[in-house]
């Protein structure tokens, strides 16, 4: 099973983007879906997570980003509004699940916020 992330691109400060992530196959009993990001020269950080209907957001994105699960079982979205230059990073989606639970990672999609 592979996760395919899409929706990244170049956007001006204050703009919006919607990231999507879909699994290529079925993942048994997904418990958690989320998004991480890694900016140049920085460590990868958790941006948002949804688990059993509960959501978590990093302080830096609260009120601006929203994570949601798609109607299709193995999809997750990240709506990003009021984007700032400091949001520039490669964004990775994750899904946790499987008969023997493990974390699946997407390949990353680049978001660049610049005027």
C-alpha cells in the first residue's frame, strides 16, 4: 500500500491550498491520519492529526489549517488557509493501521508560500 499526496504548489502569503492524500489500497482498521511537514534545515514536525474523531493541531497552524477524513475510507485532507512564508515545507501524510499496526507515509508534496 502506498500513500499518494497531492495539492502542493506555489501560493502567495494569505492564500489557501488543499492537500489530499489517498492510499493506493486498503489499510485495515485505520486509527490515525495526519500530516507532517519538514522545512529546509529543520526537523520534521507534526502539523495535524485526526484520531477517533479527535483532532490535534500544532500551535503554529491552529485556526488556519483543518484536517478532515474523506468519504472514501483511505483519504485525508488538509485545508490550509491564511498561509504564511513559514508554512513553506514538504508536507507528508501518514496513516496508522493494519492487522499489525504500522505507520504508512506518503511521498511528500511541496508547499511554497512566497510573493
